[in-house]
């Protein structure tokens, strides 16, 4: 993935990226909520809203499910984030 020896093991373990199926937060869609930006979980592929969004669904998902890594689901953004280790890597 990233060619950087200082990245955490969670980021290093990602060998194939999961991209969003739909450009929407699956949880906000259930409740009529709004989002700012989207992230896609690299463990299960679910796309949820970012921490700038009112409900912060991806952070909650990462904590509740133990899925530490998400990618930006925004066009032209090419990075991964590890919620557990608070590290970013570009791809």
C-alpha cells in the first residue's frame, strides 16, 4: 500500500481497497441526517459520514465495530486513516 516504514500495522495490513458503492452515509439515510464528507470502512466496506458531519458515523463505527481503517470516499482524495493509531497514509 503506502511505501512508508513509519505507518501503523493497521494501515500496512490493507492490501486491497474497498470503495463506496453509493455516495451516501448509510446511517444518515436511515434517519434523514446530513453529512459533510464520506469515508468507507476498509474492514466491511460500509460508507459513513466523517467527523465534520453532525453524527460522526464513521468514528462511531470504528469504535463500536473495531474497524480501525477508512478511506476518504470523496472524489480526488486518495488517503486512508487509522482511527486507532490516528495515522494517515496516501495511496
